[in-house]
């Protein structure tokens, strides 16, 4: 299996594979824990350089470079879903676009979680190139605190901030290029206490000629790490509906 993928269980008879993209600072391993509750999906995590067993590799800082390397190194085996939360949603969308442009098999569906439509401007000023102290202070305000054992290990904490910095560089330098819409369905999931209303998220419909469904669930921007039950249930129901 490619260095870009992690997997806990092979499920050759699953109805779909679901390739999962981590959010800024997050680990794709988090999604592997969903397996017991999604028995008809084979879950694979996307592992870019700078994370997990690839921690010593230089991380990407531009979305196009990351996605180009990803599709060169991963055989997305159909039928499959692409799923991403926050930054991961943006990268999942760009992967679907890159696969389409390369003449390869498109996903059966794109599932985007906690992200505005990609052709709308970012709201916050960029922070990825700030000095370490300023960068760490803003990350600490915006994101949940790391586990106590991690916060007490300066070397590990520095690695966490390195991942955050590269991820935020990917996000903050991204600009949506002129592009034809996808042809696969899109499922948009967002928390009721997140930054965007259903009307804000409706712009995702511009990015596909197929069905675009928006589902709001209880929670804020961090519902995946904090309480993913709603997202797991939605994805399971969506997959079951796609089989009919």
C-alpha cells in the first residue's frame, strides 16, 4: 500500500472505500476509529508528509503540490468516496478535481465537512508565516488545547506546531482556479454552531452538476474530534442510500 495511506482493516467486499483527509493539525488515524460503526465502508486515511510515520519528511505548503503528489502515488480504487473535514474538505475537493482533469475515475461522492465553498474568500488574516511565539499564541486561541502529556513535551509540541504551520500555509495560500464543476454528488456536513449558515454553504452546489445535499448537525467547527456521532450517522445513512 502507498506511503500516503493508512488502513486498519481490509474490507474487500465493502460497498465503498472512503478516503479520509485530516483537518489542520489532525491525524487521519482518527477516522480509522469510525470503522466499527461504518461496517460497509473500507476506511483509508490520507497521510501526507509531516505526519505519523512520515513525520521526518518535509510537509507540503501548497495545495496544488500536495494534491499532484497524492494522485501520482495513490490508486483511488472505485467505487469510492472522498471525505475531508475543514482543511481536509478542501483537499478532498481538489483531489476530485485533479482526478477528473487527469481522466481518472471520479469519486462516487465527495463528502465535505466544516468548510465553506472553495471559491469563496477566506475570512481570517494569514498566520502561517508569523514568528513562532505569535503563531503559537493564535493557534492556542483558535484550536483545542493539545493533551496534557503532549503540552509537557517541548519536542513533540514543536512537531505539532510544525504540522499546523504547514497545514495553514496550504489553506491560507489556496486560491480557487477557474474550473468546470464536478460531475459527482456532493454531501456537505456542517455544525449548527459553526461559522456558516445553510445559505452560506449553498454555494457548494456551484461546484457540481450532480446533486448537492447540505446537512447540519449539532456541534461547532470541532464536532469531528469532539463528538463525531452525527457525522458518522450521516455518512452511514448516505452510503446506504447510494446503494439503493
